[in-house]
């Protein structure tokens, strides 16, 4: 039998054990003077491709009671507007490598239907340049066009720039006016093809041939509209047999005096149903960012770029894409329809945190894509719902601005196995992965802290320590979470969304403490004043 005096000690030990099992402790040190770089508003971009139901049945559905007289789905328009997407890439993707933009202008009934070879559809061309520019204006996003470097010619690329950006005079500028748009569209961002390193790309080229073609296209495009920004196709092919950095090195070297960005793409998946491997995949994106940044630095050092700004990285396609990777789900009108869950939303937050942590070099990022096709918005003919991944992108797009800060995170870590990143791509391993994934920005006295607690089971009680200045006033708390890592949203059901939690009450303090719940994304919004 237990002696009376021992009981409280045992009880305390027991409480200690229970507490240990249910939570961890951590520290995040914030120094508003440790700056990484300015966060570009174009980190919160998106992508519209003529693929599956992204355009037809997504943003555009003629004859639907949910659409206006131009065929624009108004429910989708509202959701897209509220996502605050800063820049939207169009019209592809693999689609663009056999797209001839002139098919998509002029009177709709005279536009030619074409076989769409990338994703096996019939392309009606009833939605094209003028419709997209109008749509972009309505949702408040900057249009970003991709030219066809596959089956397209450099002349065709030049003529598209003329159609969009030249006020009046030459044939294509006049044609735009005839088509109802008196003022030029002034499209600033143009990518020189899509994933041209991929064997799957129509008109795929090797790095040298791509660079030559892109260089000549760039010349004509810039002569037509000197202020445009050009984005070269970096490597998207990380299969073991490919050498992605060889491609990147050649393209950077050959195009270093004409381009403004190098585009990188990354899709990840949880093919092995291993939560901790999957949740760590944004670290691979960060690794790739660092490698390419080194390559850019090398080229910058060798090149005489005069007063031109450096080349930046545009992650102009990223997302989770692994369920809809089968023969049937990769083609036709229902292609790439992924249904997302909470763990996917946390991976998206990890990507966004990684972009912010690398804000000095990553100046554009585009979630692929906007509607139905690996997308935050999902429709049927009767309505739509917001997928789990909608919420982190929206929170970042509405709040994360200013200067990215280099914060110090001290927390427990875990190791992963070697894991696949996506279909056919190489494996990697991550060691000492912190359970907390953090980014911070500071903007006119306002601090935004974005924290993913990757721990599936434990909350993490964290001291947030300000090293310069004090927390002043209430700290707003927004949380994206759900009952379970596999929780999904659906038509009429919202299991995962942003919840506004009670604010943390602060007067003036160097330190506040917050407990980040398991499998959650928390955004803290407060003030640090000196
Ligand atoms: O976003 C889907 C596809 O993924 C794009 O068309 C292509 O660029 C990438 O491989």
C-alpha cells in the first residue's frame, strides 16, 4: 500500500508525464532588425490554364444560371476576388506549347475549335485573350501571359505583345481595337514558354536550343514593348535521369542579360500516406531555391548587368498533385480534379512560409491552378465550395506584406525517411525538421507571424520573444485547422477554414506565450513598437 506522504509527489510526476505527452515547448525570437528582404506582392499569384474544367465549367460557363451574360460564373468570380490573388498566369501550362493565340480572339462564333493535345480535349476557343484580360480586371489580379515556345514562332510571340501592348497603328494593335478594346492591355509579365525541359512538352527542346529561341523571341518582344518583364523556363524535370541544374545553368548563362526571372515548378504528394514525410516537402522547395539562388549569384558575378536589377526566382507553378495522376484523371474534361484535405493546406502554408523566408530572391509564386484543376475553388453546375488550400493562400494574400524577418526558432525536431516528392521525381531525406515552421514579416510597426505546428498530436507552447521593441496592444489570432489531418471540405460542408480566435491581450511586453495546436496553421497579427 502507498504511504500517505508520497502521494502528492507521485501525482505531480504523473501530471508532468501527461503534460509531456500532450505538449512541447518552444521559443521563437523575433528581431525586427534582422531583415531578409521585401516581400513581393506577387508571391500570392495563381494560374489559369485551358485544362479540364478550369476555364470551361470553372471561371466561364455559358448558359449557366450562375453566370452573367458574358458567361462568367459569378459565384466563382466572388470567391476568386476574395482570394486576393495578385497575379495570374495564363493560358498554360502544357496547353500553351501548342496554343495559337489568334484562335482565341474576334467574334466567338468564328473562332476555330482545335484538338487540344496536352490534356486531350476539344478547345472551343470561346475564351481567349480579351476575355481573360477582362476577367483579371474584374477579380483585381495582374495578368501574366505565357507564350508558345513549343509549336509557336517568335513572330507569333511578337504579334501577341503588339496586340496587347501597342496603343495603335500596326495591324495587331488595330485588331485589338476592332475587337472592342480601344486601350492597350499593358501586359507586363511574359514567360518565354512552359517547362521546355520536359520530354512531355510539345516542341520540347534541349537547353541550348531553348535558350536560342527564347533569346530571339525576347528580342522581338522587347522591341515591341520595352518595359515588359521576361520569365525564362527553368527546370521542372527533377527525375533522377534528368539534370535539372544543368538546364538551369545553361538557361541562366545564355539568357542572363535578357530575363528578369527564372521560373521553377514543383508539385508534391503524399503517395505513401506518410504524414511527416509529406509535411516536410516544402523544405525540398527551399533547398532548390537556395541552389538556384547560388547559380543566379554566380551568373550575376560574371555578367555585366549594369544597373539592371538581378534575376529573381518565380515559382510560377506549385501545389499538391498526386491523386489525379492516373491515365483517366490526367485527360479530358475532368482532368486533375484533386480534393484537398487539412494536411494539404498545411503543406501549402509551408510553401508560402518558404517563399517569405526567401523573399530576397523569390519574387513571384503562382499556385496552380484557380478553379477545379488542382485548385482552391471547386465547382459543379449548381454551385461551388472552397477547398482547404484556399484559406492559407487567402490569409497570406490579405496580410503578409513588408519586410521578411529572419527569426530564430528553437523547438523539437524529427527526421523523415527518404521520400518521393511527386510522380517520378527523385527521393530525398530531411533530418532535424523543426516541428514549427515559421515565417515573419514586419510592416510599419505591424508584425505578422505565420506558424505551422507540424506535430500531428501535440500542441507546442511557445514563447515569442521580441528582441527589439515590445509587443504593444492585442495580438489578433487566425487559425486554419480541422478535426483531423484528413478533414476535407465539400459542397455544403466546411470542415477546414480560417477561424478568428480570441486575441492575445498584451499591454507592453518583451515576451508573449502562445500554444499552437496540433496540425494547425496560426497567423498572429500584432504590433511591435520601439
Ligand atoms: O498545372 C498542371 C501542369 O503541370 C501544367 O500544365 C504544366 O506546366 C505542369 O506540368
